C-alpha cells in the first residue's frame, strides 16, 4: 500500500454497507430537533468503525412528496434536541416507485477524472463515535412514507 511522505494511509473500505428502511413512523416537526421526535437510526458508528456513505436515496411509495431530514448525532438510542445536527435535506419523488438521491452531499478529496462538469466526488463521512439519523419533516405517521436507503462502506 502506498503512503505519503508523512506516513498517512489512504481511506480503504473494509466491508460494504447498504441499509434500507421505511420512514412511515420516522417524523420530526421541523428542521430543528425540538421536543419529541421519532427519527430512525440509519447507520450506527458510535461503537463501530467509521463509514463513508456514497449514496443516500429515497424510493417513493406515494404521490405525495416527503421532505427527508438527515442528522448526525453522538447518540444511537434517541435523537436528542441538543445532540443532533442537521446535515442535509431532500425530497422524495411524487411518482410511486421513483428514486431520488440526496444531491447535496459534501465534496470529498478523492481524485476524480476530469471527464464531465463535476470536479469532485461527493460522499458523507461518518466518523467513529457518530450516528446517522433520518426522519420525514412531518408531525403525523404515514402509511405510505418513502423508503430510505444508504450505501457505502465501513473503513
């Protein structure tokens, strides 16, 4: 394995991850976490290795659009108001079965061939000790909420 002159190793994925969950009961009242919420834990790195998330997507189960909020927290048992931080938001499609991805992922430093208009890859780095949570921005439980999927790897 190649290393730089400062002996830093590249980030290598040990094993892949791909989780899909139903957001019917996962709700939060607004962008800010206040009071009670039913956000759902998506990726737990609080005790495990860190993860790199390459894609976060939703699959619509309704013709009604849902706003999906993504949070990072240091806790894996409950998304607490003072510990969860909003890292992104996107909306589900309005055609049943259609997929939408979170296009607002942070840019990463991995090199990329200069073949298109994008100049950097995007991914969400989830360090060890953190957890990724998600919830629909709503105050009611749904019966046809979107499915949320995350794909990436543990390093």
